[in-house]
C-alpha cells in the first residue's frame, strides 16, 4: 500500500505552497522538506540589520554563503576551506565561527549542534554592499 502525504505551507504574504509525497518517507527527504519550509517562512525582523560591505572579511563570508551554500548545510571548517580557496587568504577558524554566530544571532542562519561542533544553514538571503 502506497502512503500519500499532502502538506500546505502559507508564506504569510498570500502565497500558498502545496507538497505531495507518495511512497515511504525517510529522514533525508524530511530534512530537505524542512529546508524548503524554512526558506518560505518569513519571520519579522526584531531589529534593523546592517548590511556587510563586500570588501571586508565579514562581507566575503556572507558572499560565500550565498554562492557556495545557498541551500545546504555547512560547518565553520567548510567555510574556512571555501574562504581560503576563493580568496587565497588565511584567517583563523575562530574569526569564521564568530561571523557565523553573528549571522545566526541576526536570524539569517539556522544552527544545529553536531558531534563535532555546529552545522549552519542559510534561512534568508544575505545581501552584501558592493562598492
């Protein structure tokens, strides 16, 4: 017997998304669905968010999140490796971790505890000021 599940998500702006699943669901499929729902939901901002400048380390980290990790999860170590590869520059892992924590505190990233640290996932688009 085939299982059918239908889910409807309202984005709060008049948009309605309908998802249908046929067959069995595993945790990986539910995790992907959860990522989509997180991108759709729009929570009000409690404070004004200052846009990072593109020529700063913080701005470069934000740009890498947009280009290299638009939907997937990543760790601070993943971000450090991308930063080194993209900008051919070495910075401390603690600097990357600080910037990711700031983005989490601002509601731009989701953060989950893993066995080895934190795993991050983008929740909202992160704009960068380019000069």
